[in-house]
């Protein structure tokens, strides 16, 4: 990808770049991808126990023996340090024929685990996108605050200049001059504080992107809100939420575990086959050479009879785990529904207030210009101008706040519906 070098050179960051970098660099996404890879590897019939097992064994023992034998024909054999060699080798294969459908159940559980890990990866991607978008628009929000402060600073500078001009001709007193200078100083302090907030917000964003902190990055954007989200669609869309789907799959996984535990209480039948080779050679004794080899085939049956009711208790616990998973799913469903309704209410309220805030911002700007003009013409006092400035700042902050609240709610609603695109 060339986004990262371009970003470093240009020092400008867009939302699309932020999302692509986050999807590439974010640690939580990388960990979730690793879980998908692990569960994909585990999703195999061999892991489930359905494939044959073949083993080869070889044992070769050399032994020095002191031998004393008396045979029935009267022969006596005495030998010290006789060399004996025993060689045993075998290739044995075994395949499971029946164990209460445990293999089939385990394979289905492994498939479900793979699907669940993919859903959890999708959920982590959606969460990361939501975090990056929210932090990105936080920077836009802070920068919009700064613009309002800058406009107010310009008005204060004009006010101070007017008072200085009046004072030069004896038409203004020191009290007005001092008050104007104090107001300007306070605004400049507020600007420095706001710049700090912007730099901190940039640091938070770069941390999400797993990039080196750089407060000199440039972000130029506006907050545009999708005003067409409908509550009914949100509630219906909750079924697409990957966390909900993953929780539902957890119920299925626990049911499979119940069946696997139950299968352990049933007989197990295996087909066994292989080839044995045995050779024993001695320098002394009755049997100087004994050698045997050949294939074999047979069945093995294991029937669990009693083990202290361990398997029965494990099955009971597995059933409880399934009920727990179902309760967790229902709890998550109720929580998401409540979160969706609350977020939607905040979303609609912010949109409604945003219309009024836009009007107030426009009117307060006009009011500030009018009062500034009247102040120049001595038709307004310094108090009138200060009140107009405060109204402008409040209206500016309200407008930006409502825009950000609406955008944050929009992001959360789309995250709940699994509709954040990248």
C-alpha cells in the first residue's frame, strides 16, 4: 500500500486513509485475524478424530546374558556373556467406526467456531471503524471550535483598536481599554487551550492507527450527517450485528459440546490393522533364532461402564453452559435494542436541535457584525459588544456540538446494524 508514505510526505490525512491504515495496522484486528486463521486450521476431520491413525514402531535391544540351562535330554548349557538380540517392529493403523456420532458433531462444532471467529473479526472491524470515525470527527469538532474562537478574537481585536483610537482623541477611558485587553487575552488563552485539545485528539487518532504521534498532520473536512436513518430499520438491522450472530453461534457450539459429551458415554468401535515383525536371536540357548511377521486386522470395542459418574456430570454442566449461552445472547439482544433506541433518540434530538443551532449561529453572526458596527458609531456599549460575542461563541459551540452528537449517533447506529462501510 502507498497510503502510508503519501500520508507521511503530505502530512494530510483523510477519513478514507485513516480507515484503510487502521484496517491494516490495528492490533485488535490483527489478533482477530489470527483467531480466524487458527480456527480455519482446526476445522479439519483429522482434528475431529475422523481420519485414520497410522503409527510405526521399532524396538531393537541388544543384551548380554549369563546362561545356565539343563535340558530334558541331559544336556547342560553354561555360557557367560552370551549375546541376545530382540528386534520388534510394527506398522499399526486404526480408524474410528462409531462413537455415538462424536466425530460428526465435533466437525460441525469446528465449522461453527470458524464461522464465529469470522463474525468476531467483522465485529472488531466495525468497532475499529466506529472508533476511528468518531475520533476523526472529534478533531473536526475541535477545529470548528477553534474557528469560532478565531472569529471572536478578530472581533475583540477590532474592539480594542476602536477603543485605542477613541482614547487617542480623549473619547475613551482606561477602564474600557483594560477590559478589552483582558477579554482579548482570555480569548487568546482559550485558543491555546483549544489547540492543545486538537493536538491531543490527533494523538488519540494516530494511536488508533498505530502510527507515530505527529501533531502537525492536517485534517480538512466537515461533519456531514446522514439524516435519513429510521428506527424501525435500525431495530430490524440488529439481527445483522456480528456480535449478536456470534453470540447465537455460541449457543450452537455449546449444544455440540453437549452432544460430544454424551457421545463419550456410548460404546466406541475401532477397526485396527497393521503388520508386525518380531525377531529374536541368541548365541546360546535352546532357541537360537525366533522370527515371526505378518499382517493382522481386527475390531476393538470400548464400552464405558462406570467412572464415578464423571461423564454424566460433564454432560449436565454442558447443558448448563448451553443455557448460559442462550441467556447471554438474550442479554446482548436486549442491551443492543436499548442502546439502539437511546442512540436513535439522541440522533433525532440532535438533528432537530441542529436546525435551530444553524439559524442561531447565522443570526448571532449577523448580530455580532451589527453590534460591532454600532460600537464603531458609538451606538452600542462595550457591554453590548461583549454580550454579542458571547452569543456568537455559544451559538458556534452549540452548532458544532449538535453536529458531532448527531454524527456520533449515526456512526453508532450503523455499527449496530453492521453497515459501516470502508
